[in-house]
């Protein structure tokens, strides 16, 4: 679905973030669904985490991690859709729906117009535009909610994520703090519909 069509549907109030679902296509032509996460996605999230390579885990959690605790799993799947918006990207496989990526934003406590964003993509699906899709859909929802800026902490070595931000069409500011980069994205600009 085009960015304009999604924006139009959101503006008409037809999309509740709790029930968000849109069809998209990855760079390689794979049909995917971008949808809101559900509490019942716990097993899918656990399976997706088990299938992540060490590099993907490190990029998302900034440290090695072998498993998700029950509290972490609950935090990932049981969101309120007002202060936290969480979306997943799924494909249909012979075994049913397969979760291949996700993204979320969480409102910052000090500034209700700013939100912190994070993404994760399954190793086999990196480089196919999943993070760009997440950013596009999260930005559209965030604008409707009155959010003007996304913030992200990114490892300096995570050049693919930095490339996603730079290609987004949004004004990007990057400040380095050792091995971590603080990235800000202004949502006032139009988000380009590219993967």
C-alpha cells in the first residue's frame, strides 16, 4: 500500500494502532504483512529470537543475549498502544505465519512529542527493506499521534541501520558518544516511500 493511501486511512480514523495491518512487498518481491503485535505472538517472538544470529541480537540489545526472560517477552508483546506502538513483519510459510522483523516506538517520559524507536530483523531477511518498512509505518502512526521526533541509540558499527535512517527522507542528526550514536529523526518532513 502506498504511503499516501496509508496516511489517508489513518487520517480518516480507519486505523486503530491496536488493529493495524497493511500488506507490503520486500525488495525481493516477498509479500509481507505489517501488523500490530499481539500478546498471543509470544511463541512467535520466542521462535524469531531463537533464529536470530549473534550480530542481530547484539545490534538490538547492545550485548550478547541467549534468551528472553518472561518479563522481557511480556514487555515485547503486551503493549498499551498509546505510549508504546509495536509492529511486526510477517510472511506466510508452509507452517503458517512467520515473524521476520519488528519495530516499536515508546514515548519519552520527559517529552511527549518525542519517541524512542528500535528495530530488529531476522538474519535471513536482513537487507530486504524490513527496517525501512517499519520506519515508514511507525512514522505514519506517530505523526497522527502528534509525535514530532524519533530518537534512536545505534551502535556505531551498525552501518545498515544508519543507512536506513539516511535513506528515509527524514532530516537526520547524528551525535557520537563513544561506540554509540544518538540519532534523531524529525517527523515534520515527508517520509519517502522507499524500501
